[in-house]
C-alpha cells in the first residue's frame, strides 16, 4: 500500500511539473509541442549535443556529491560555490606555475591542491559549528562571497596572464590539462574521475565504519555521543570531504574545459548542487543520475532558447518546483506520522 502511494505521489509531481512547464512555454509565446521537439532534438539530435550532457554533468556530480555527504551528516554545507572557486584557484596556481614538473604529475598535484583547498574552505565552517555552535549555513554562504571575490582578485593580480589585459589566467599547457575522451567534443577524463568518486563515496558511506558514524551523527547527535562517537570529529571529516569534492569540481572545470581561470567560471554550479543533493535524497548513486538528468535539461533548454527564443531559465523554475513539491510531500508525511503517534 505504501509503495502504491509512493508511486502515485511521484506521478503527481511529474504531472504537475509537466503542466506548469506547458503553461510557462505558452506564457513565453511558444508552441509547447514545437518547443519540446527542439528540446529533445537538442539532446539527441547530434552526438556533440548528447556528449555535452556529460561535460556539463561532471562538475555537478562533484558538487552534488559534496552536498549529499555533508547533508547526510547533518552539516548543511551551502558553500559548494565558494569551495568550487577555491579548488579552481588552487588547481590553476599549480598548473600555471609548476612548469618544471612533468605534465601527469602536475595534474595530480593540481587535483590534490584543489581538493585540499576546497576541503579547508569547508573546514572553517565546521570549526565554527563544532566549537562555537555558529550556523554553518550562514558561515558557508559568507565564505562563498569571499571565495568569489578572491578569485576576481587572483585573475587581476598573481594569476593574471602577463601577456594580456583581460582578467583571466594564462592558458594551461596541454600536457597539464585533462585529455579528451571523444575529440573533437569537450568530453574529458574528468567525467570518469567523477564516476569513480561516486563509487568511492558510496562505498565509504555504505561499507565502512567511518560512513556509519557519519550517518549516525546526521541522524541523532545525542545518540552518537552516548555510543562513544565523536560528533566534532565526524562533522570535520564530513566538511572536509564535502568541500574537497566541491573543490574537485573547480579542478575539472579548469583542467578539463576552460583550460584557464575566469571570473564566473562555475555558472552557479555550487548552488545547483544543493538542489541535486535534495532530489537525490543524499544518495551518492542517485546524485550521478540526477546530475546527468539536470545537465540534459540544460542542454535541451539551451537548444530550445537558441532556436525559438524560449528562456532556458524555465528549466531552473521547473527544477525548483520539483524540489518544493518533494519537500512538501516529506513535510506532509512527517505531520501525518506525528498525528498517528499522538492518536496512539
């Protein structure tokens, strides 16, 4: 009976989203059927468009995975955007300045630097939460602004391309950048690394003692303390892992796509990650599917916008609607359970 109700609620959310999507298309002055045709054609119409889905999904997988890990532990990391930028800055610094290091080793060093800087950026919020009980939501949001503006300073000063006047870094040498998987498309080994990260995080959370402790802390900190589990230690571990994964998103964007550091390089990837984690119910494997699905919607929406002038932001509205409907469903279920318990 519960499974049947679950399927009905999912179907209801899907139908509501479709109806709202059609209404938005009509309000935008477009024929819904023509718009959907362009949308689907943008995804499956040619190989380059299809492969672009996985290119756009790569940083979303990393940031979504980072948020999912943090949320599972009860650490509400809203700072994936700032951690993305810190990872990108660190990776660029290594790739541009360590020219005496062979290419493959320089890539590894850049990845390590990006992970550590992203992790340390989240670690700041974890310390404030664990030591002073200051909301990590507020701290991580503030750290986002600091990281974004620090990137702006970096591309105008110590990371600025000395041969140009535009605020951006020098182009990263091909030997220190990720190799392409399907030339001439932009798909690179960053996607493979992202999939491997999903598997590793899933194994960590499901098959290890550390993962068990992280989940227990997320479910009930008081119970965790009573069972000898260090809440502070696990919050710190969760924050560093979460920030490190978000930092890796910055690394793959710099080394795999842009090949240089730019302002606005994330395209709000860190904020979208929160939605991805919520839609995936903080499940690492589900994050992979949701990130790819969201990227497909972006590719289709961009095609629809180019060919018909329909705003691609409609996709973001629909994703936000889905999140609200899911949250409303959970809140309704919680209230129903409380009512049933009080009646008993």
